[in-house]
C-alpha cells in the first residue's frame, strides 16, 4: 500500500471568475472524481488511496458552490462547463467518476463531442439520467437538503429530457454503481438506463447508501479499478485506428483483445494484461505497422502507466532473429531492433515478456493461415518458453492449433 499520499494542488480559473480548487495524486491512467451535492473533494481520499495503489492517477475538484462561497450561479450547465474545463486540463482518455450531482454534470458535459473525445468511459455512482421528480424531491427533503439545493434540483429536473438524449447517444463504456437499501435508485431506474444505453453495465454495493464514496470507499474503489482498468487503453487504440488495420483473424484491435484475454486467463498481472492490450502499438519485428511513433510514448504512458508501457516498448523493440535463439536462458539477452543495444531480462521482466510472447504466438497459430513449417516454428518457440512458464506453456502446447 501507499504509505503517504501527498496531493498536489490544482486550480482552474473559469470565465465567470469562479476558481475551481482540486487535488492531483498518483501516476498512471487518469480518473477524474466528481463529488455529490453537499460534499467536498476530500470525500474521495479513501477511494483515491486504493486507486493510486492500483496504478491510477486521480484528480478531484470541489464543484462550484462547494467550499469557498463564491456566489456563483449553480445550474446543471454551469457545472457541466466546469467538468469540461477539468477534462481539457487533463490528458485524453480520462475515466470520469461522477456521484449524484457529479454524475449528472458529467453527462451534461458529454453532450459536447470535443469533450466526449477526451473521455475513456463514465462511472455513474448511484445516479441515473432519467430522474423521477417526486422521488428526488422526497429524498432531498428527507435528508434536509431540499431548501439548500431546491433551485439547482429544479433546474436539473427540467433537463431530464436532454440528459436522456445525451445518454442514448453515448458510445463510451458506462458503469452504474448502485448503493444498497438507502439508495434512491430503484430497479425501474436501472431498467430505463439500460434501455437508453444497452451497453451499460450495472453493479451494486449493498452496504452503501446514496453516498457510496462515504459509506463504502474501499468497495467503490475496487469496483472502479476492476471495471475500468482497460478503458483508457481501448480508447487510445480506437483513436489510433487499430480497428482499421488488417490482421489475421479480423483486425489488429481484435487480435490485441484476444491476446489480452489469453494473458488474463493465464493469471497475468495488471502490468502484462495492459501491455498485452497494446503490445503492437509501436509495431513489432513480425508486424511492422506502428500505430504510435516512438517520440509519442508519453501518450501510451498516460493510458496504461509507465511500467506497462516499458513492457510494450521492450516487446515491440525485440529483434527476434537475435533474441529468440537465446530463449531458455536466464537472464535473456534481448537485442533492441531500434538501437541495437542488448539488455538482460530476468525475474518479473522476463516472465512478463515470456507470457506476452506466448499469448501472441498462440493467437497467431489459432487465426493465421500457416504452413506446416511455420506452425512447427511456432511450436518450437513456445516450447522454448517452457523454461520460464512451464505450466502455461504446457497448456498452450495442448491447444489444437499447434497439433
């Protein structure tokens, strides 16, 4: 676990002289956290602790009207414009997590295609776009919030038809995290959401009320991490056109997904799973069709983190004619086809490289039209990897595609 998290302070000045104050913590793919009405950004800190430890970079701001009293107008659109400003200040491919008001502001911001293009996916925390006015007002009154938020609530409820339209047009991953018995979100709400966005997924944290981040922060963080880890990578691959590049078995994106599934099924760690999803982004010795030039490595780092990007670069840089004859040796001398330099791989680096190589070769054997000689060569290559991954290699060699 992270022993000490020291947030870095952020400020965004808005045209109406409102200053949004926030914190930034960690390194890796970015999660933008938007709190519920009446909360502050600090409510996310227990969630951030877990997400940062998992490998995410987290950004959380106080929404306007929360914290410093600035007398600013609070409408759904003003909150949405603030969210758009937050996203413009971040690298593309953010995962946006919005609780209650935060989720509705995020949805409204996503009406703008330029904003939507910067987002990898949306997590709605105990909020849906198709709000039922009487139930919303009753919930606010029961919690002593109606007088404070009456004007904003009326504005939001008047925007429900627009929120429905925005949701119906979303082509991003959407996850709804429901609270338990204390939540105002009921089954009919979920059904309406799924009619608007059939690709959305829904999960529930039973021991939480409406304010899930306050009631069950660790469970919420673990849910976010498990569901969204691949979202920034997939957003980047789509943006770079991986789905339009031909590859045996369909297109390059299909291949990358299948390799990722193999690695995940074999118990690969987070680093190698993310690397598997992006392993050909710089091209490889066997597939010289890079999606991203080497002088833009920072873009991949922002999507999958430094450690996974290093593995992708190492895999893409491997000169196979000079490296593969040494498979089975520990450490493995890997020759970089870009620089000619040789680096020794051992321990975890070697195991991750071997697992990625094994998954890629098995998928090629399953999908490409191979000659008997090429199939024999792939089988020999996989056999050589047994020195590093004996159990997984045995499973791979039993695959019908290698017989």
